C-alpha cells in the first residue's frame, strides 16, 4: 500500500509541479495528498520539474575526401576506384568470417601501381595488383572497408568511398528450430 501511495505522490508531483500539494494522515493512518488544503494538512514544497533542452543540432558537415594527386609517376591518372562487392551495409553470413572484396578501377591499373585494402581504418596486407581481395577470419560485427590505389613508392593516388559491412557468424543454438 505504501508503494501505491508513493506512486500516487510522484504522479501528483509530476503532473502538477506548479500547483500546491498538501498531505495529511486521517484517523485510520491513511496518508492523503491533494491540491486543496484540508484541516490539519501540511503543505509540500515541490521543486520545479526538471526540464531538458537538447542542444541545437548542427548541420551535418560533409567531410571532404582526402585529396591526393591521382596522377602516378608515369602520368597515368585514375578517375574511379570503387568497391563492387560487397555492397555498402551488406550482411555477410559465414562461419569462418570469409568474404570476397571486388574492386573496380578506371582506367585499369598502370604498371607498378597497386591496390591497398583498408580494413577497419588500417591497411591490411600488402598492396596487390589484383582487383579481388579475400578476407578470412573476420569477427562478427560491423567492419569498414576502403580501397586505395598506391604507386610503387606507396603514395596514395586515389581512395574509394568507405563501405560498412556486417559479419554474422552462426553459433550453436541458432538452427532452424532453435528455441522451439
């Protein structure tokens, strides 16, 4: 019963924070709350209710892509590097954490230029001339992937947009009838 009365009290306090609240105990020991005074009632001082004013949202600022001189030492210029597969926001289901990353480069890689896979913000492995990367042993969860075209000296010539993928690995009990 006490919990019920306290619940009523807090309800009254939250709904009528600017109103006067009075409390008294009757001859049978029951505690009462009211917004009108009663004989023997005691006024309860109620602090102003807490308010929250969220900060004014700032407009999303576009982050300029990293600017690199996309002309290699031989005068070869790249117009595009993009990840074809997997697609952005793709969910990959593989128990070994395996997926293939397929890359598109325009025009084709010049001699000496290579592709560097950026996995979760860091270079993964050595740059390679192939447009297909195999990723093994990815932990479940979200991961980011980007591709850079680098010249023989390791200078970044152009970078793809970063994509996010989600690795989902089945675990025991996730079968077709799990939980049934």
